[in-house]
C-alpha cells in the first residue's frame, strides 16, 4: 500500500475538497482520501487511475508523489 500525494489546483473551499474526495472514492478502491484546498493537494491511500479521476472533476492535477505507507498503531507508535 502506498501514500500518494496529488497536487490539485482549482479547489477553493471545503465543498471542493468533498467533491474531489467523493470522485476518488467512487472511482477507486481507497483506504483513505483527504483533500486540502489550502495546501492544494489530495492525499490518497490507494493506487490506480488517480489523475484521470481528478481531471474528470474539472480540477487540474499538478503533480503526484508516492511513498510507502505504514499504518501507525495506537498514539502513532
């Protein structure tokens, strides 16, 4: 499993974040997805078809980075 951070331009508020999150959840099998219009990014714990899913919402993917994801235990240890 990987943590994928996608740069997304065009989100202006919490409703935009929810729109992108819903689009990702509906198109992909994901463990977790969260968006931030302030950071201009979406963080996805999953893989597959990420760019095309977000592009279809009308927002623009500006970059994707990947790193191994390890679930942390109680209190982050």
